[in-house]
C-alpha cells in the first residue's frame, strides 16, 4: 500500500470514528453514495454553508431564496434535464453489474465523459476492460441512463410525474419575476440557493466525491448582455491563477483574472469576476491555494446551455476533482421556460437613450369575423395577434392566449396592417452567469488539506488544522479533574459559551489532559480551555492554541468576548 493510499485510509477512519462522516444505514447493509454527517460533521457542513452564503450575500446585489426539492416534470422537460441529463452505463454480461462507461475507460482517454456510446464501446473492447466485480471482459453496449430520481405529486390517476431536483438552479429561474421586482427592475442582480440535490449515480465511488444525495449551493447572476460589466479586479492584481484553457485555445498558464478576461481566455468579464471570488472563498475556508486550478471545458464537453464554462478543481487524495462549475448560461434557461409556457414575465426592460419611431407590420383581427367566432375572447385574440413577433404565412395556425387557452386562426380572420409607434425601450431575456458549488466535495477537500500527521513524544499525533471560522467546535472545556468544584466551574463556562450566539463548545473530563488535548486537536478544535485550582482562587483559566500549543491565562468573561468578536488570536 503506497503512502498516499494509507494516509487516505487513516483520514477516512478518523472521520468515521470521530463522528464526522459515516456510511448511512450501515446496520441495514448501507447504500452506496449515501452518507451521514455526525455530530462533528453536521455542524462543520452547516458552518461551511453559512460561510458560503455570507461570502456571496456580502456583495450587496445577491439575495437568498429557497425552492422545493420536488420539481414537476414539465419544468425539467423545458430545462433539458429529462432529455439531456444522462450518463452512459455499461453492463457486465457475466454478473449483470452496471458501471459508468466513462469510469471504466479512465486512463484510456484524456476526457472520457465527452465520448459517445460507440466510442466508449470501442475503447472497452480494444482495451479488454475487466469487470471490477467478476473480472469478465464481455460487456453489453453502452447506453444512456437518466440520473434523476422520479416520483409523483398527488395520488392515483390524478398524480403528476415529478423528480427530485438534480440542481437548485431551476427554482431561481422560476422566481425571476419576483427577484426582478425585489431589485426594483434593475440589473444586474443575483440569487443564491443551497440545499439537497439528488442524482441516481450509476456507480458511486471515491467516498464523498460522488453521491446520490448531496449538498449543493448555486448562484444565478442575471445580467444585461448589452451592458459592459464593470468589475474591480485590483484585489487580485498580484495573484496569478492556474488556468487550464481548452487545449484548442492554448496551454496551461499562470495569469490574473483581469488579464485573462482582457485577452479573451476567459470569455466574459463577469465569469472572470466569479472565478476570482470563488478563489477567495475556497482559500478562506481552508483550501490550499497551490492546489486550486481553473479548467475550461472543451467545446465537445460544454453543457448544452453554456457559452463558456470553467471548473474550479481541487487537488487532494483523489487527484484533481471538480468542486465548482462557473458557467455563462446565456439566456438558455429563461428562453426555454418562456417557450414552454408562453410566459413573458421572464423578461427584463431595457430603456432606450432616446425614444424611437418604429414602422412595423402587425396582424389584426377582422372585427366582422373575430367577434362572432370568438365572442368574449375576441379581445384576447386581437391582443395575441398584435403581439406575434413572427408573421405567419401558414394557415390555419394555433394562437396561444394569455388565459392559457389556444384558438385556431384561419386566413380569412386576419389582415396585415402597417402602424407607426413610439417605443421607449424593449423587453429582453437576461443572460445568466452561474457559479455552482459542490459543498460536500469542498468539505472533503477542506478536511483532506487540514489533516496533519506528525509525531509527539514518539507517538503518531494528528491535528486537523481547520480554519477557526468553520471549525465545528470553537473551544474544548477541560477541567483538570472532575472534583473540588473544578467540574462545576468548567460546566458553567461550557454553558455560557454554548448560550453565546454562533459559538459552540464541548466538555471533556475523561482521561489525562494530554489525551484530551489530542482528542480536541484531532477534530480541529482551535482553542482548549483548562480549568485548574488557580481558577478556583482567581477565576482565570488557561487557554491553549491548537496550531502551536501556546498558552496564556485569561478571565472567562474576556475569553467569551474575544471568541464572540473573533479577536482571540490578537491576545497572543
């Protein structure tokens, strides 16, 4: 077993033993791709998610929303997920186990997830790929499998087909009219949403890297494509990012985000802006900056909706892993939902600098025909005819009305009219830039990068060097012994800290003080408080810093105030 694999096993064992991340439903045999976050992991993930929310909402033009996780089928048909959200699956003829086809050909192609079914089959056959389960080399042809979990809304025959959401983005597109009103009809603005997503992975692997139920956090930023973005990149003027462009465009390079946007390596300034802000977030929660790179999607790899897309990849125990995708989605989503529903409320208004006199031809209903045929709907028909953007030459045709119904229009019902109007602006579909974060993958890499093994007194010693801002526990409360009133004082301090907003402590009175320090260090607790007999005399306690073991005495009230204001490091 090589050193990196042995380290991964020790890290995984520690996370399970200490209640950070554990296999779910284990006493019932477990389910691949499902994990529990234990008493340490649950709070750690919540703090990471809160850091993400605070990071983006501090921008001032981004708000949080919360949409249902159950999504009607019609929404996901319009978005393309029902038709496009697939992975190729290969099934072993011998044991009938199924695997993701691109996983089977890892190492046989530089980017196997862009291959077609025929290309995957050819590589599997030429390379005599063995079944990971039984070792056979005979495979059924690769075929696409939709990754969404289906369900039904309602009961019996009245139910509607639905899916557990594969992403949070669609909920934010549905809420565009409300967001547009909230921001007083002015672009740009954004919305964030975090929560559960569901993908029925064919063959989950690599622990937390590929899950069937996972935690995601996405941002949809709506922009006017005709307005030049104004972004201040001065904060990153001295920082060079590792960029891996599409191989057809260039070789890997080191470059700042502003220069990369200016040279059109990053094709839109707002994409570059969110790449820079993403880098800030990842480094801020404890990702090693030397292990972050941005890789541009190749043309054949690009999602059906994207005009440019960069993945923020993090290097760890599983190699380079995509943890964030930053895509310019154009107006694909809003246009798709407008086309599917006929709803024009997904548009924004762009005023002209000066009013324009416009001559145009419209279709108008003949009153002598429209009135008697459509009666009370005649007004709706006339309005719908006038709003047609493309004049048809084919009759009869279906005309959708704003009340959700449709009517059939015959040639003798209409006539063309030329009109002149003064227009003060135009309605348009905003474009969208989307940073999408895999919270679980980021959390895994935070733990991986923080896991520090050394020796202390000739024995192995583990420290999880988590950033204090996301550590699950802020401080460990350790009475030197549980008698003479030390335990009562320690419990009082513990309760005070737990009752303080945004702080968490845990009490540990078992074993030697050295072993208790070690237990706290192993799960990343940044501060440990020892209560001894001097504490009974003058009230002071000893505070120890995790990362260097430095200690000092402090009064409990000063301790709580320094923890709450995040100024405790300044005391050392």
